[in-house]
C-alpha cells in the first residue's frame, strides 16, 4: 500500500498552486491590476491638454505685458497719471519676463513660451541699446550734476568728492542756506567762478556771465527741501538758473534746474502737477534760448521716457542715452530704481556719460563728457 501510494503520487499531475476559488484560465490578480492602471493612465493622458493648450492665463499675461510696453504712449493719464507712472517704471517691466517664462516651463506651455516673444522683442527694442557701453574717450568739456540733498550730513565731504571728479562745470541742486557757505568754501579752489540762485548753483573752471533765474513755477513747494524754508521762501526761492560759460569754442548756455517732487498715493495716484508745471516753464525758456549750444543739468524728478517731458526732450537729447553704459539709475542712492538726475544737450555731442560714486546725498551724481 505504501508503494502504490508513492507511485500514484509520483505519476500524478503537479500540485495546483492557484489560490482557492481561482478559475482556471483567468488572469492573475496582479496582471489585472496592471491592466486597469494602464487604462486609467491612457484615459488621463487622452484628456490632458496638449502643450499648445496649457497655460492660457500665462499666455494672456505675456501678451498683455508686451502690449503694455508696446503701447505705453497710449495709456491715458486721465486717471492718476497712470501713463506717466508706467513710463517711469518701464525698464522694470522686463523683470516680469523671466517670471512668466519660469511659469511657462513649469506648465510645459508652448503657447505661453511663444507669447513671451512679444514682450522680449518690445523690451529689447526699447532698452536693448542701453545694455552696451556707448562711451568714447575724450571730450572738450566735462559737466556734472548732483542733488546734494538738504539733509546731507557731510556737505564738505560731498564737495571734495565732486571736485575730485574733474568736472569743468558742476551743477548742485537742493542747496540750503546752512550748507551754501560750506560748498562755496570747499569748491573755491577748483572752481573760481560760481553763482548760486536760490537752492541751485553752478560752479565752473571757466568764466560765467549772463546769469539769471528761471521761473519753474514752484508755488506750494513740497519735499525735503521745503522743510528748511518758510512759506514765503517756498514761493519765492528760485529752483532753476541759466548762465553762459565762456569756452575756447564759444559761449555755452547752461541751465540748472530742480523740478518739483512727485508723489504716489492711493487717492491721487502719481501726483506730478508741480513737476509738470516746471517742465513746461523750463521748456519755454529753452525754446527761447538764442545760443545754439545748450546743456541742461539737474534733478528733474522724472525719467526721459515719461511723456510729461516732451517739451524738453523735443529740444534736447540725453547724454546717457547717446553715450552711456547701462541705465544710469541715480535715485535712491542705496538702491537706484530710476534716473531722475539728467544731463541733456543741444548743439553738442555727448562722448561719455556715467554715474559717480555715492556721497552723503540720497541721489547719485552724474557726469558727461561733451564735445563740439
């Protein structure tokens, strides 16, 4: 019996390893689960939008960014001077491009990437020329300008730094009565000729003549300088002057101006009424100027991209745009975001334009080499 049982066992079929209750010929449970997962993935992949349909919001934002830069001159100023505010900050709109690009790559959106070509092209067309150094060596005359700040803790040190720049003609803005003597004493050796009219002054290595004030409509003055003046002085204190500099190549008309401050607040928006009134007055004075060669130096409290300066930019061109290296931002000194300190010329050729090292002021000085 033992041998027969052993033989029967040895001759029989292999032991069935299927789980109890499993029907012969049916796929294993693991295989069925794999098939179901594959079907679900296929359904998801089939319903997922393609790369051209992904990121429609990102694509729309890219197009809006490009159109805002392209059509900035069409943005109205009726509501809070929005157009001027956009134009003041226009170079910084380029920072939105890498942000949108990162979003497009994260979403794998081909449409958003293609839409970004518009703002990239517009930004490069507007500001690409500022990315290279356009300066040339030489120049017949070096001019400089600096808002020295009414709250400057070290006017003597500021004066020494400016004299060391080697400028032939130096314009200062925001000079207080308390600091005027300090500047005159510290600059006397390097600049034997000078004139101060109100809160602006001009120092020169070359003779000056025909100096006079220019009315830039500063009624109701506000800003740091206003804290140092009485109500009567605010209305009467000149903020711009005109002088003739005698050069070997002939007379040069030099204007120095400090236009009104601007403010940004939720109610009024971009408040520029003081500055804009001064700009129009200064534009009229320059238009009436008989000398063909003109230089405007000063803190204009605005960038030359702002449409509000059309009266000036239609007559003069920026030394920074023509011969600068980079954007040349000047304010605030600790982290400059805008170039509001300007050197503009007519009848002269800018050879170089640069921002000078910081002083005790909240503005950075600017200098330019110009030639005939």
